[in-house]
């Protein structure tokens, strides 16, 4: 039970930090497209099958910034808490995105994520 409670707490923190980050990016960069990739969450077996058929891919980062900058095709951000661990699937997807000309990074807070995005966009 303790493990489940800690996981829920981490997910809640990640959610709040992601919301803060998206709001801040949209306020400071209103012309930039930033979007969430909703992969996480508890789902029934039928929902998993349906979403997989629609193209949901385990391990995709939480956010994407759809703007070419610094020679990259776009920026992907995986939100984690300070102690959150990148899963094997997330690591594989990140390496694949990076090898395909995108930039995929980990942000451990809204502030860190904003700094990453700001540096990425200001280099355009």
C-alpha cells in the first residue's frame, strides 16, 4: 500500500509541475505549440487495446514543443520528480527521438523545464 501511495504522490507532483510548465510556456511564448502526449494513467484492458490501436506508444515523453530550433526538428520533455526514474521504454524512445533529429530531455520541475524550453527557443 505504501508503494502505491508514493507512486500516486509522484504522479500528482509530476502532474502539477507539468501544468505549471505548460501554463508558463503558453504565457511567455504564445505562438509556440506545446502539447501533452497523454500516455500514463490507469486504464482497463479494453482501453489499452483501443489506445494502442490509435497509436499510443508507451514511453513517449510527456510534452512536445513543435518548433524547429538549433538544428532539431522539435523538443520533447519527459517530466519526472527529483527522485523519479526513467523507465526502460522511456529511455529507448528518448534515444530514438534524439537519433532522428529531435531533442529529448528530462525535466525534474516546472522551473527546470522552462529553462530548458527557453534555452531551446531562444536559440532559434
